[in-house]
């Protein structure tokens, strides 16, 4: 954490008070203590972004909620494993209040433009109050785009849509004033939103629903469950339980990536599972048309929320004929059939292949840059060349089809905070990613995408549905974190006026990184050394065990051999005495002593201190073993012959022989 209270503060403007904007505000508070010079502009009347705007019935997360939440504020009282919109919105509002972000947020305010001023090294920002129409000007050294992915709804431009006399709206802008009871309702689309609200609105048998489907989706079995009281108690009171649970959910999401996107072999299993589920659950008359003909994972995979089950209801039907146009009373299909409706609900997704705001950098706008690059493009989905001090959350190629977008945004936020630190410390005025670094990164990810499942069908992951993949990230969330865990400062540049200070900063960061690597290496070497010592000293434990066994039980050598799987032990000790049934060295008064050599004793007197060695390894010209398992000199027929045994020399020879035998 860095304190900024004692120095002039750079100004930060965040566009959007959704999940990304709130998360950035929290991180800003925690990273730079005392930092107050920031404003969050939000065009809606409240925070939480998509979880405030999307209020359609049944709206919920399709990611486990204990992972689909802020890592800084785990919440024990979630009602379901996959949270519903009201509780999720309440959660993010509470965080906005907890970190005192409301005092820095301007609501009902749309950012209409932002332009970089190269002389002053800041952005000139124009905002518009959507209630009064009043325009204001602002400026900021750092501009954060936290618009999110699902920002601008997409409504098909059907011929005759303006002439329809009934009610129309998009599911992403649900109209609560429209009463669906007793109405004939057309639902256009069957993506994630439609499959959540159709089961809910069809519970009323008076609502007649026709779901128009262009392309079917792959469905997997439902995974939502309700948390019981004991589970919530454990989350609240058992230390680290929520952290452990969150980590296992992270691992589960990585496994899901392997099952759907990573391995062709595992993808076959997932396809088989989804196919079986659809066949077992959907009405038989629809199964043939509900089974997709494209590879699973190419489009968004949907965990069923009783959508297939609700198709059995008599007030729900599916139409696969396609929509040609609209007329004043309803829809005309491509087969020419006219179907009258009272309400048409478009569940047709969002605009994800363009940038909706006017932001101008050193030469052009973000939209112009995207256009001449063939679609959205950025470095690590976070920075765009030619746009100094401008940072994207959930930018191009950051969306994942398997894990929490909050996790990936937090990875980006930590990365951005590292980038803006030299600006906050007044070392430099601006930072901009190099074009060649951006090109190299995008070449790398698109090589991966070209081999992936994401290019095998039409989807919103791609520019215009069929162009280059601009939304999805080609890898696991672990890989995403790995690439953003630290800044490659050589991929960035500063303005000419800060060049010397920038070079000093980069050198300092490299030195600090080198120090961290050296420290890590030292820790690894130390741990390896400790392990090596422990392995050698572990023999002392065995020596004491053998000594205690022999001293207490007066066992013979053969009994010891049987106890230790018939391995032979080379005993080394001093002159010994027995005191209170314990054997001590008479020279050093130690229970375990390796300082002296063998001097000859009775059969079991003072046997301790030994090494594991195979029986064959101890064979030597001057030494043999009798039937009682005792060493015996061949020349003098003695069981204790210092003259011929040559303990130190024999020990060395035996150990060398044992090592050679072990290698073989």
C-alpha cells in the first residue's frame, strides 16, 4: 500500500459504476491510502451495472456465487450456489457504501467524450446529466473504462418493427409495467437470458409463449442449489472455510475449461453428456431440432435452469421457421405464416464487437483504431497503443466462457494499479503501450484462437459473428492471471519529458524483480538444504528406536533383522553402560553417540547408531557373520576384533558398496 496524502494527487475518472467500476474503486482505496481525487460517472440511477439494469424474471449468475464475488469481501449468506439478481445487486451496493464510493459517484451522468491533451498530459472529459440535459467539463490524468461487456443491447432491425402496435422491449431492459398475464408473447432468441426468464413467465398458464429459435444451444444439467443453514454457519464461523470453498470453485472452473475448451477427447465426453441430457429432458417432438450441429463450446454453453422442462407446458411452443418481418399485429415467419402477438420480447444479446464511447487518443478514436485493425484489439485486453493513461476493464479478448469475470477484472485492476503507480508518484506524466508489443501479443493469442473451438461457428465472440474472435480469451484463467501478474515495462513507453525518470523507474523495477528472484532462489536452496540435512539426520531417529528396542527387550540381532525386513545394520558405538534400562556412552554420557568407534562388548550391550545397508554390501575379506547374526573375524574367530575389523575403513567401504547397489 502507498500513501498519497503527502503529495499532489493525480486525478482519476472511472466510466461506469458496475462491478468493474466498484472493484476498481475498492482497489484504489486499498492500494493508495488516503487517495480521494477520483470520480465515478454512472449513467444509471444506481450502482451494480448489469445487476441493476437486468431485472428480468429469473435473472441469475451462471457462475458459482462464492467465486462470482469480490475477493476482498467474501459473503457467507448467499441463498443459492448461483445468486439471483436482487441479492447480487444488494451485495454490490453494500460494497459501494462500505468503501465510501457513493461520495465519489455521479449518477444519471453520461460520459459523451474524452480527448487526450498532449501538452497537459491529461484527458478533457465532457459529461451530460441525463435528467437535466446539462453538460459539464472535467479532466483527469488517468481514465478508466469500466463499461463492461454487456452494455449496449442488440435489437434486430426487422422490417416493419416500427409499425407493430403491441409492446416490445429487450430482456436486458425489462419493462416491469407490461403485464404478461393473459397475453400472447413472442420471445425472440434462446440464449442465456431467455432460458432463465421463459421458465418463470410460463408458470402462469394464461400467458401463451412462442419462442423463436434461430440456432439451438448446448445445455448441461442444472447445477444451482440452495444453501442450508449449516452451510451458511460454516461459511460465517469456520476460519478460512469460505477461502477454501472459493479456491475449490476456482479449480472446478479450470476443470470445466478442460472439459469444454481444452481437450478434444474430454470435449467428446461433454458433448455426449449434453446430448443425453437434452434427449432425456426436452419434449420428444423438439429433440431433433434442439440438438445443435456445431461443436460444443463454440457458443456459450448454458447450464439449464428448467428451460427444457418448461417446454412440456401446454402454453409454451417453439418456432424454428425464422422471422422474416413484423406487421402491425405480430410476426411474419420466413414461411409466410402470420402469427399475432400482444408482446414481443427480444432476447438477442448485446453489442460486443465495438466501443460505444468517443475517446480520442494521440491520433484517433478507439472506434477508428478498432475499425482499421479488423475489430477490437488491445494489449492484454487492457491498454491500447496511442491512448496514454487509458485503461480498459473487460477489454478485447478478456471474456472467458468458463470462469468469473470478476476474477479476470481483478487481475486487470492489479495490473493497472502497477502501471499508474509511477504517475501517482509524479515520476512520469503518461504511459502508453508500444504498438509492436500490442501486435506481438495479438499475434500470439490469435494463433491460439485459430486452433480453438471458438472459430468453428457463428457467435457473439467474433466480429460480426463470423470475423476474428475479439471477445474470448484463449486459455485458462490461471494463464490469464500469469500473463497479467507483473508488468513487462519494456512493452511500455513514456512521454519525452519524462524519459530520464522513466528509464530510472524501469531500471529500479528490474532491480527489484531481480532481488525478488534472488530471494526466492535463496529460499528454495535453503529449503532443499534443510530437506537434505533432515534426510541424513533422520537416521538418528532409527538409531534411537533400535537402541530402545535392544535395551528394553534384549533382542538378538536376528530378531532385529526380522523386524527391519531382514536388512543388515552396521552398528557403531562407544564403550557403554546401562543406567535405568537406558544405554549411555561411558565416555561422553550421551544416549546416542557417534563420536567413538566400536571397542567390543557383549552381544546386545550398547547397540545403537547404524546405517541401512544390504547384507551383501557388508561382506569383506576379513569379516564374516555367524549363524547368530554376529560379526566374526575369519582370522581370529573373534566376534569383536579391532585388529582386523578396521571399523572406519569398513564403514566407508560398506557405504560405497551400498550406494553402488542402490544405483543398480
